[in-house]
């Protein structure tokens, strides 16, 4: 799996991150938020939102200034959904 996460083909990386989301691979998904491909990052946002919790919240806090506006908007939306679950 670790080879797939660093594959030069973004479709392979995306599939690997999708598989990890099904087994709660939060740490790998936080890495996906820093992938060079915006589609990989968008899928990571979706997967982390589904998983939720502190790891997702912290990952979103760091990713909220993504260079791609669509990714940044998705992160902000996910943060607002998770914010109600996050203790102050």
C-alpha cells in the first residue's frame, strides 16, 4: 500500500487513499491533503469528513488555506460540519 501512496500516477494514489478511508487510515489521508493533485486532496477531504474526529479536525485546520479554491472551500465546509463535534 505504501508504494501506491507515492505512485507517480495520481489515479493510483487516489485509489489507495480511497481504500485507506474504508479502513480508517486517517494518518494516510492527512498526507493525501498535501498531495500535488487536487482530485486526490478533494477525495481526502471527503473521506476525512466521513471519519471525523480530532485527527480530521486538525488536518482540516492545516489544510484550510489550500492553494486550490475548490479544495479550500471543501475543507472549510467540512470544518464547519466537524466543528460541532469538536470540544472547545
